[in-house]
C-alpha cells in the first residue's frame, strides 16, 4: 500500500478501534498511529491464520486493521493501566 493509503486506513481503523475500546477517540495523530500499527499487527495475525494481509483502501483492509488496532489498544491499556 502507498503511504497515503496506510494513513487513510490507519485513521479509519484507529478511530473505530478506539471507539470500540474507549468509547471515545484518542485524537487524530494517535488514531492514525494506532491504525497503522494495528494494520501491521492485524496483517501478521491474519497471515498466521492463513488469510491475506491488507492490500489497499477496501473493507477487508479496514477490518484487518481494526482487529489489529483493537489488539494493540488492549495491550497498550494493559501496560499503561498497570503503571498508573
């Protein structure tokens, strides 16, 4: 995917994941970072189970990125929640 596609999918996926987990957004920059990292993590997870990784701006890529972003967000809250 191109950089622009990663940013668009990252923004959408990060926003959806933070709405699912937190019931509020994390902010535009954090949503993009969360979504891009989530797309990478989601790609690894889906490849592990025999499915393809995100390929562009489509519903499948957003779904994979949202699943990955939820995993990343849960891990983030587990680590930060224990430190506070």
